[in-house]
């Protein structure tokens, strides 16, 4: 390949230059791409692989439904592109042009963000907190921290800027809930109200509109977004 061929391919987006670390004032950032697992899930069966930048059209929000904590190395086996801790650390696990199994029907076309913590599906309603069957007592939901909110917003801005710079059409900000019947509370009303609604308005992103879901998922309910009048949790 000549230098001219290389230049042409770069201009066409066929060769991927390394994505630089972002500038996030006030955020402790950790790049774990070299150590994060390239396969996760039972027996490492969910393989992380390349995908075209043009295939990536949005961002999917998750809650971890547990507390993974502040040690960056603990996140290496998490199936997501980025993790955000409760103290506001941002942990980069996989490049955004890598397909990671994180969100059922959202896998192929979105960047997955895992936000650390167990949160109620509807804030203030303990019955909507996921109850881990392996523990002897019922779990209690956590309060979302301001540090997490701030870091999550900066992460979304960074992902949106990166995708746009690669020629991808980032137009969606969605919830895992929308693509899975087993993730009804994911990421939860607090994250959706404080992070998703604000960033959708700022960046012009969409959750697909009233009633939108994939397969057996649940649409965004009124308890998460007052515009979704009549849609139950």
C-alpha cells in the first residue's frame, strides 16, 4: 500500500486512528483498554469485535445493579464500553468501534455506559429495586451521586463528539430497558431524569419517541419522562 492509498483510506474512514483520551475537567479518568477483557459473560462466550464506525448510531445507559467500586481493575471484565463510578471516575474499557454485548437489541449500534450502583426503577419506590435472589435480605436502592451525574454527562459528550468526528451519525440516547423484558429498571428513573433527559436536550438525541421499544423491551415510562403521559412503569 502506498502513502497515497493510506491517505485515501484514512479520508474514507477505512483505517481507524487511535481514539485519544478525552479532556474531562474535574474527572479522574482511567484508560483500561489494554487490560479489559476481550470476551466476557459465562465462559467468556461474548466476544468483543470490530464494527464499522458508520454502524454506531447512539448511546445506551445502564445501571450495574450492584456496587463494583472504585478500583479501575475491577471493571476489566464488565461488558460495556465505559464505566462511571459513584465517586465520578470514568473507566474506558473498549473503543467505540468495538461491538460489545451490553444491551440486547442495542448491541450492534450503540456505545454502552455502565453507571455503578443499584437504583430503583422508580426513585422512592423500593418495590422497583432489583432484589438479588442470592442474598438473604431485600436490597435497598442507592441515591444517585452528583459526582456520577457530572461524570456521566461528560462521558456522553465525549462519546457524541468522538462518533461525530468519525463520521458516525449519533442520534440516539436509549435505555437498556427498551430492549429487554428482564431489565425493566435499567438504568432507573433517577439516572434517566438527571442524565438522559438533560443530555438529550443538549445534544439533540432521541430515545425513539413515545412508546418506542425493541422486541420484548419496555418503553420509557411517564415516571421517567413526564412527556410519556399514560405509559406505565
